[in-house]
C-alpha cells in the first residue's frame, strides 16, 4: 500500500469516529428524549457491519454518512429553534439559525452528489411539517437550501460533463455489470445492516437470516409510527424512502438492480438504524421485567451478530462491497505464480480501475502493457506468461491472429475475465 493510500485510510478512519457524536446530536434533536435512544443508536452504528465496511474503504462514503448526519441534525435544530422563538413571540435571527444547515448541505453535496436526494427528503419533510403550506419555516428552508446549492455551483459543470460521459460509455460497461433481482437484493442489504458474513444472494442461509431482520425492522417502523409524533416518524420515513426511490424505480422497469449501488442506500441504512434504535431503547427500559428481559436478549443478539460479522470480515481477503474488484486476490494469485508475467489491458469500460486496484496486489516482477482504443499491442520478448485483462472477443481474436497464438481463460466472474496466451514455443 502506498503512503498516500495509507494516509487516506487513516484520515477516513478518523472521520468515521465523527459518526458517533453526530448520531448522538441527531437523536437528541429528533427524539428529544433522555440518553437511552442516543446511546443505543451509537451502539448500533459502532457494530453495524455495513458501516464498518465503508469505514475501511479509501472512498468518500463514510464522510458522506457524517455529512448526512450533520445536515439532518442541523435541519431539525433550525426548525426547533425557529418554532421555540415563534412561541415566545421573538423575532428569530434566520441567518444564525439556518446558516449551519446551508453549510452542511453544501459540504454534503461536495462529498457525494447523491446528497441531492437527501436534500429532497429534507424538503419533503419540511413541507409535511408545514402541512404543504408556504410558511415562514418553509420559506427560510428554501433560502438555506438555495444557498447550499449555489455554493455547489462551481462543480455543476464538472458533474454534468461526467454524467454525459457516463451515458456515452454506458453501452460499453453494461456487459461488465451484473444485475440482481430488486427485492432479494434489498432484503439482503437490509440484513447486512446487522449481520454480514459475505453471503451471496444464492446462498440458502439468506432465507433464514433475512426474515428475522425484516421482522425486526418492520416492527420497528410500525412501533415508531404508532408511538411518536408525525414530526419524528415522517423524518425517518422520508430519509429511508426518498433517496432510495431513484434507484428502485428504474430497477423495477429494467428488471434488475446493479450490485454496485449499495453505497447509495446509506441514507436508508441510517433511517432503519434510527427506527430500530428507538424500538430497542424504549423496550429495554419499559414494561414488565419479563418483557424487558426479552428485549435485552434481542439487543444482545444484535450485538453478537455485529461482532461475528466483524470477526469474519477481518479475516477475509475480499468482501462483497468490492464489486467488480471482488476477484482481485484470486487473479493476483494466478498472475504472481508466473515466473516473468506480463499483463496487457486497454482502457475500455472498467479496465482502468481493475488495473489500478490489481497493482496493489501484484508482485514487482509483474509488468503491465496498457494500450488505448484496443490497438494491437506489441508484446516484448522476455516474458514466460502473458495475460489479457478483460479483452473483448474482437481484440482477443486480433491478438491471437497476429501472434499465431491461442488464448485460454484462467479466471472469470460477473465483471471481468483473465485470459492467458498459450503456445508451444516460449515467448523469449
């Protein structure tokens, strides 16, 4: 691992610790109850396998979670302060009240573009509280949101350019992506919030695990709606549903959902954990002794599931969140076994990212030959084994024809394949 990558991981590990004070603040603003809900929420976040996965990644997702927590808590704070001042018939300082939300929203947008849908969830929540009337609170929210989006304007052109580049290259990358049935995928992700031992969707154990956590989450949301004010449950429901709908609706029409979209569901994961935290916190301290004992057992089982998940993931070489890079350890092992290997790839589709991630696992003896636009490579002498990374059929056949060789596939998964040039003579 390079120094820059290690430094990035250390920085994100430190950032992940900010989740705990932020979730404490959000729970205090949302539930306005004693420490119990906040404490349980922090415990659930600390042992959640799905957040642990992203906390160890050198990517922006854990920082995005922090910004979601900050912007959500600052939104609730602004609405609470404005309401309290209105009851006391004092003129509120709108800039002081809403500036924190505007700043945190801008930071969230810069962190991850999907924050647009988190902001949309916030807007729907504000309109629900305002009973779909253009009240003073709704007006100040719109102004604060506009300020946050204006601060993001310098990057809008870059985002639009990347979006159109994505559309242009979509037809090239579709063949390298796998689709999963929508509801099994969502149910599997739901169970991964609490228990994750890297099971695939085809594993029959999912049919035992998923209904348990589906029942827990379903009852938590039902209990939340039945026992809290609409200002509480509507916030959590919008946070779960609104950012997820842009992913689910296209998937329903296309017949499948891409497994690479798991991080986009982080707002939904957060909303589900808040609902479960509220359920556990209220049940642990209320009711008869026997009832509390049952919920203490359930809480203990949830903690045990998280600890088991951590133990399994800490000993694994790869995990489901790697997506297209899931097979890299196995691929690296195959290539590293060669005496003097050469890996050839082009820049089509996901190959650039695969080469970059593989480079951390391959030994120094491995050499790379990278070409543009699927040009026929000039293979140098001196290599005992030559591998092709995810070649198209046309490009592979062109190489076979030029060098009078044949290719055998040595590794294949849903995202890419590794082919080896074979011949009766040595490439020397």
